[in-house]
C-alpha cells in the first residue's frame, strides 16, 4: 500500500502538472480537493483518466469520484480493490 | 441609434425556417434522439441533429453547389438565405453590408473525414483550406451575395451572441449600414468527444433547471439576424421585426470551463445589458436562459437570475436547449431568433422535461407548452468557456 | 487612449516597456517556465496552462503588476481584447496526440480545455479578476490597423477605463506576444495608434 501511495503521488504530480509539489509534500490523508493542492473539476476528470490509463479502472459515473478522491489514501484503497492492471 | 432586426433565418433539429420552428415551440415537439447521421462510436448518446443530410441541405439550397462544402457552411447558407430574403437585402440594398458569423469547429467535420487522406495523399486537399473557421463564414457569405466586411467570431458557446454585439458595434460606429449576424455549427467528433471527456453529456434528453439534470445534449444548426438602424429600415421600406435594445459581455473570471458559484459573470452580463437598454429588471417579460442542463451551469445561472430579479419577481424563465439541444457556437443566435418569435407571437417557449425544483433556487422554469402572454422585452443569455458571458435584450418595435 | 505599459515576448527574449528583462541562452528558444521562475511569480496554476496561455499570462502579468493592479479586487471596468493568427493550434496538436493512437487512446480533459484560443483571455481574467468584456480574434496575420480599430470600438462601447489588449500567439515552440495595457488618460507618452502598435511589435 505504501508503495502504491507513493506511486500515485508521483503520477498525480505528473498528470496534474503540480510542478512545485514533491511527493512528500502531499499528506496521504488530506483532502485532495478544495484546500491543500487546490485541485478543481478538470483535475478530477484527469484523475479519472489516470485510473483508467494506469490501472484499467473505468469510472462510469464521474460523481463516484467524490468518494474515491477524498485523499490519496482513499484513492489507493479503491485502486487496490478494483485494479485490472 | 435604435438598432432594428429586419430579418431572421433559422435551421435546427426542430425545423427549417421560422414557421416550422414556431410550430415545434408551440406544440412541444423536439427531436432529441439517438444519433443518426453523424458517425461516432458513442452510439449510446442522444443528440439534436438537423434532420436533413448534407445532400438534402444542398437540395434545399437549390443544388449546383461546388465543393468544398462543410456541414457548418451548409447549415449557415440555409439560415442566411432566409434572413437575407426576409429583410429584402437584395432588392433594397444598403450601401455597405457586413456579415459576422460565429463558429468554433468550422470545417472540422470534413477534416475528421479526410484527415488520413491528408496524410497519405493530397487528392482531397481542398478540405484543408475549408478547415478554418473563417473559411466557413466566407463560404456562407459567398452563397448569398456580396459583403463589404466578413468576419468570424469564435468564443465557444457565446460566439453567435458575440457576433450580434460585434455587428451592433459596427453599426453604431458607422462602419457598416447593415450587419447580418449569427452563427452556425454542426456536430463533430471533436467537440462531441471533448464534451464527453468533460463528462457533461447526458445520455437521456436533457432536463435544464431540473433537480435531476445530468448534462447537455449536443445539437446543431444555424441562425442569422439582419441588423440595421431604424432610419435605414424606414428608408428601405422594410418593417422592423423587433429592436435589439441592449447587450453586454462580461467575464466570469472564475474557471476555464466551470461557472462561478455565485454566477457573478452571468449577473454582470445581465445587469450590463439591462443598463445598456435603459430597462429595469421588472420590464423583462421572459428570460431565455443559457440553461445547458449541466449541474454547474443551471445552478450558477439560476443564482445569478435570482440575485438580479427576485426583488420584483422573477419573470418566466426557460431553456429552449430542451428543444434544440446545445447548438454551441450557433446557440446565441438560434436562441435570439426564438426570443424574437416569442415577442412576435406572444408566448413563452417551454422548458421541456422539467419535474423537480432545484433546491438551492427560488424559482422553477416555465414548463407550460405554448403559454400565451404579451411579451415586450426578452433577455437571452449565452455563456462560453473562458467565462465569456453575454446577454442580449430584444424588445417589441414601436414606431416612435 | 494611451499605452501605459507594454510587454513583448519573442523566440528568444522578453522586453517590458522597452527594456529586456530576460533572454534565453545562445540560440535556444525561450522556455516559458524558466521565464516564469525568473520573474518570481507564485501562481501554481501556471503549470497547468497550455503554451498559449502561459505566454499570454506572462506578458500580462508583468505589465499589470507594474501598473499597481492587484489580483483580488474585481475589475469591472477593464476589458481584455486579444488577437493571434494560429488560434489554439499548438494545443490542438497536443490534444490530437492524446487521441491519435488507438492502442493508447486517453483523451485528456485538461488538454481539451485549452483547444479554444479565448481561454487565454479567461486565464488572464481569472488571475487578475478582470471582469469587463473579453474577446479574442483570429486574424490572417498581424495587423496593427485591425487591432487598433477593434480595440478602439470595444472601449468606446463598454466605456472601460482600462483595456489589456494585443497579440498573443504560440506555435512551434515560439511565442509571439505583444500585450499593451491601455488607460484613458495618463502621462501621454505613447498614444494608442496603429502606428505605435506597429512600432512596438516590429
């Protein structure tokens, strides 16, 4: 799990172009949206693409993202349980 | 300067021409259905396609047209021809005539079709030159006649509304004597797939201003308005259909694609247009909303409408995208024409498929089909990506 | 109106009000991220922008900050009117790269967002809370007379007190930006005329 979390942080930084953020700056349990990283709705869509591209997970309803993207940890848990690759 | 509308032309999924459009609006007939003409892998989506194929459009135009012909151009020709004839431009030609057309996808439909040919051989290269937005406007203009100024506005879903503003400014600054303004857009893979990646397409027919709304349906079409000063209309002996009494464009300055929570851009555009027209909120008899049917737009726009109008009572509001789908760059002029029809025939176009009120809003849209009321002033909104928010106000014409 | 401040970004340097503030190393094209760092701006959203927005943003940032305008006060009496000739082609190519390969077909929402040229006016507006009229025109080629007349007409109609206007283009790794901040009255040094626009661009 720890490894998946680190891997995810690196991927998030890359796909969301968080140029000045390092993996260790991201608190695994902190909310991804709103405060903190300052992500927005387009970033959420980009995370949906990331899950499909890297882990083979297709999200039918984007509203599901709300629960999944609560934090890097919840995202990692969801990926662990549903990954196809 | 009093700016009058002396001709209109329209084509959309609910009909060709003003009469067919009016009949559909008055009887609640819409044509949001599984995608038919357009080739896409997203066969599970519904859209508001124009019924006619390209071949049928060419037939409508009297045939004998030379390629390249993109669908956006063909739709535009059909609409422009109607407006041109209604305003009797040919018979009573003013000295200078401008054509201002909005489109964002331009000739993308053909580029998608011939892209691999472009790469592999050069035989279809006439469609390279027809790809850009400006070429589309030129093709449309060339079909109808001679224009002294031809220009193209591309601000996504507010393009056609901004074309109206641009045309009005050309008149007010004395750069033209007549401006034919509006927009045209066909469905393309480019924006269908793009909107799909943004997850804002509803698989069901859209439900603007409904609590259960889940996105928009793409539509296609074109509409144009002939604008000229009252003096010019009188001189040419053409009866004005209505006045363009006010307009404004403001920036929401919030997000690239999403609208702000408090609808500030929409609020500024609507108040700016009111100010420009010299009207008060209570003078507005009908609001033709942008109302795309996305969760974000309808809430944000609804909040802006409440902020501006609730003091004196909110007038009937509807989104006619429930009829025509979201015709993107053409929507501003298609909805302007619908607003003009509402003034001329005294009715409120319905907001179809409304069932449940949006909790956060203080009003519900007008869902009665063919509701007859006297309509003097209509406010119509068009908002584009980039926070580009435009409001137009049309008013009944009374001879001074 | 008068040109209160202007910035110019070309393949190899950035010039603000006539003085070079940054140039790239020998023969290299200017790197917009390096320029951003050099200017000491702190706005992480910059990294999410496409190249056209980055170029327009940097051009605007320098002259707006110099003019003492902040990023928080809503500015309803300021318009943004920009022009270019390649629209959003640079980002269109980037978007096409995300959908070109059937085996690796992942259309990117964040790249798609920028396939509209007018998003650059939006980005500048978001950063600076500029809420007046915003428009973007695609011309065949740079034309000081068209820029002059369209901007003049816009300002006349909206009666804005300030207008951020000019040319913002980016293609083939090459920015071509001339942004001007106009005001109604000022020190009268540079009048807003087609001739002066041309001088600043050449």
